[in-house]
């Protein structure tokens, strides 16, 4: 059985054809026509699917990973940063365009599924997949099955309050995990300490490694917050493994010093949960979208 995975992003839409062995047979990326509205975005996905099927020479099952989730109340998309899709019957509309059933899940859930099935956490029973990028998200996989939850918000640790007097978050609260552990969150905190506001998160990390005292102070604050935020997940879920993805996952200190901070705040005398870099990189999301259809 051939499966197509589509990863819908704000600027690009990527699609792959995957076989039962997890081999990628075809791949294509196209710009996401966000400025043209929801109908153009969905038509772009349809055309991408049809092109991938033409290259595969067969009809395929289709899975879609997207920021946000399908509301259990309305059946429409919610919480997407592709804002023109919020409040729209995305799943229903795509099924009409493609004349078949599709499966759809949050992009962080797709990341977690990919890394649990054949990625860094393959073989582990309980896996928490973490996205640390422009935003902060997460997904949970138990015994190779995606856990979406009764309200389709399982794993959304990024919008739990870490510091009540922290900066405002787009969700309406203040001091959410996302406002501190995202890339923009680190840059904002560095600037608040008096650092160069033009530096992004990778540059701040690099400056810290070169001995910049202010950048190092920002990194220490980041690592300590990383430990506090992730320890809460471990105290509740007690996963076998946590896999990090997104641009911030490239910071090597998260797996050493960051892990030490997590251990310090976890309610146990040792930390047995493995904290791992992802295996599939930027392909995790699109692979997980295809894997919404099990072999």
C-alpha cells in the first residue's frame, strides 16, 4: 500500500509517497499560497497529491499534517497559524476535492508518530515528541498509537503557564512555555537582558559558546526553564523517551545540561526518560502524516 503524506506549513507545502517499508519513493515541495486564501491552499494540496500519484503510478491513501487541530465541537480547523483555514471544514473540503477519505492530525503529532514508529524512539512504549521552533508543541504516542485526546489537544504543553508574570502569549495567557522555549522566546529574553535584539536563537547559542557572558546568561535561563517545563510533562506522563524537534533541537546542550535541569525538577530520585535528538529531521512531520495510515 502506498501512502502520501502532506506537511502543510505557512510558507511551504511538502508531499511524499511512502511505501510499506518506510521508503520515500517521491517528494515534492511547493509554496503555500496563503495570501490567496483557503480555497487556493486546498487546491494546491489537491494538485500536489495528484502529481505525486502520477509519479507513483498508483492511487494512494492521504494523510495531512497541519498546525492546529480539528475541533471536536465543530469539526472545523482551529489554532492554525495559517489563519485563513481556522473555522473552515478543511478535512471535509479536501475529501470532496480528492474524492476519498483522508486523515489529518496536528503537525507535532505527526512528528511524534514518525519518531516513535521508525525514528529516534523506535521500540519505546510511551513517547513524547517535542517541537521547539517558532512555536512550541508536542505529541504523544503510546504503543505505536497516536494519542490525540478527548479534545484533540493531547501534548499541547506549549500553552501551559510557566511563569504567570511572563510575556503575553497569542493564546491570551501570559508566560506560556512557548513564550520562553521557542526560538523567538530566547531572542526576546536575550534582548530583555540587554543583548542585541537583532540576534536570533542560533546566533545567541553560538555567541554563548564563544564566551559571550550575556548570551550565556540567556542560555542558562533557557536551560533552567527547559528543565522546569519538561519535568512537568514527565511527572504526568512518565514517558520512556522524549524526542526533540524544531530548530532549537539542534542546541547540543539540551541533551546534557538541559537534561540535568530536567532531572533536578522531576519528582524522582533518578531520570530514566531518554531525551533524544530526532532521527528524521525536517522529514519527520511529512513522514508522520503518511503514517497516519498504518501498514
